[in-house]
């Protein structure tokens, strides 16, 4: 499953932002995978913190093989040591077990999140151990497919803005100006800013001042 968008969102963004519109034309349609299983996605986000994509794939395969069906009951039935043997830190196992326990005893309602506004979803998810605002926003976009997510905490989004608009720095004021311009289709804008940041348009370099290490 991929993040769903089409001509309506594209034409709106083109009408609001000439530079972004030109980038969209150059890059074309972006297929970014999504996962509608919110419980599993939260576990994946915890597993994937501060490790590379290849390392995450290896660890997650081990976790899935160990747990079988990824649900609260199966997670809680496993000793911490078995989960750690998959390559998880003591802290991550604690976060996963804490979340599973909250779901199991119904003190945290995953399904209820679907009926909440974006900011309330972020508030609820951020109350969980190991889940911060950025992680909550990524879950909103790539799991819940909310249409208007642009994360100030995402370094690649900020780099994409610098590259597209030729700013040496993106502060909160500039960020909010662009975010409002993209609304209500900020999530689609985010897809293109990520692509720009990753080099989808080769001539767009990052104008940010180089650090001493980079010089």
C-alpha cells in the first residue's frame, strides 16, 4: 500500500507554490509505502530508533519470527531476555512491553486514535514511552495517511526546504509560512521535500553554511 494522492493535491500545490510545482513536475509521482496496522507500526518505530535501515530490517525479521502474530498478548508472554536476543536494547524492550501492557489492559486505545485530530493523536502517542513528536507525526503520515503532515523535527524536510527555496537556514517562522502554504496537502509536499533532500534534483544543493568538519 502506498500513500494515496493524485491530481487534486498536485494541482493545488502547484497553484500555491511555483518552485514546489516545478519540482513536482521534475520528480513525478512518488510511491511511498504505508502500513495501516497502527499497533505494529508503533512497535516498528520503537525498534527502528537510532539504527540504520538494513539493521532495522534484520532486527525486525527476528522480532517477527520470535513473536509470530504481533499483538499485545504475544509480546507480554515473552521474557525480556528473548526480545533482547533479537538485537533490541534493554530500554527498547521496556518501551515495547510498556506499550503492549497499556493496550492489553485497555489503558491505551489504539483504534480511538483514528477518530482524533492530528494534534490530539500526537499528544496521545507522545504520552507513550519511547514515542516523541516526530515519531508520532511519521505515524500520522505513513500509517494513518493523514493529509496535512509537515514535520519541523524532520531534518530531511528542513534540508529539502533549504535546497528548494535557497535558504541558508529554516527557522520556525519560515517553516510555518511554507507549512501554511501547503495546507491542506502538507503530506504530499513532505514527500517531495524528502525526495529533494535525497538528491532527486541534482542541481539543487544545500545552501546551509558548511561546518568545520565539512570544510
